[in-house]
């Protein structure tokens, strides 16, 4: 049984704000194995209250969030799994391609996950089963579906991305594990029908969340991050 969570406090020391942030960034990871216990409603609301402080263009705050619990999570899980024989229908186009270093990073992450869960390289049947775990929410008792306003286009989605990041850090501070999922947005049609989303809402992504199953092999690896030399260019004259 996970420990009780005090929704008003963080387990991370706050004597130095930058060290607190560093600790949260280091602790956060994409959880792919959850315990069945639900997160208390007060804790979920505290996560959302913290994430609501996210900055956005012109303070538009375009994100709206639908959070499932109980029977609603099971209903959505089953509907998404049943839809896998149909072609995907995302609201935003997928990346045209991954190339160069982006493909290398994507491959590194995928191979590390497969190695952790015992999927042999080239075993397409096993890799397909693992991919389906996205639509089972990796066993999480909750999923948050994040949408933006259609008229705001890509910039509304960018603001929602910032919200997603802060949601995950807020959850980490309260002992709640998360995994952001673009895969769920591939079934925007199912989400729209199951959750009653308005016609002018565009699905950005989902976030499955709950308490981590620390014994699950999928939670035993971590991704790497590029160094500053790989992403930073100084212009000084």
C-alpha cells in the first residue's frame, strides 16, 4: 500500500529553490507500471492547482483537462483497446520523420524499454504487446486527457506542453508517478466520443498517473539527456 500523501507538502527539501527543482527533475521519470490503488482526489486537485500556474502566451491558458477515475478509467481503457483495429485519427499530425540524432535518441529509449521488459530485438509480436500497454494506461488508475482550443493551433499545443511538464513535476513532488502519452492522442475520435469533448477541443496528449509499482521491470531504466554542448549556441558579437 503506498504511503499517505499530504497534498499540501512536498517530500523534497525547499531550502534552495534550484536544488528543489533539480531534485524533482531528477526524480521524475516515465512510469510504465502502476499499482491499482487510486490517488486521493485531494492530491489530484493539488497537482492541478500547482500545474495551473503554468505560463502561456497572452495568459490564454488554453489547456482543459479531463481526469478519469474508477469505472470511467476502465471504460476508456476498454474503448481504446477495442479501437486498435481502426486507423489512428490524431487531431495534430504526427512527426513527418525522426532523423539523425532524434532517431538515435528515440531508438535508444525504445531499446532500453524493450530490454527492461524482456522484449528481444526483432520480436515484433512482443513489441506490439508492449505498445498496447499505452492503451491500457500501463495499469494506471487514472488518465488525464489534455486538450487545447482549435483556433489557437500549434501555439495552444505548445502552451499545453508546458502544462503537461508542470503537471508531472507537481505529481512527482506529491509522490505520484506519471507517464505522458502521445499514443493516446492517436485515438482522438475515441476520446471525443467517450469523454464528451467539445467539437472545438483538440487532443494534445494524455497523462496516465498513479502510484508506481517499483517492482515492475519497465520502471527499472532511465533515459539520458543531451549535454548543453549539444543544444546550446551562444551569440555574443
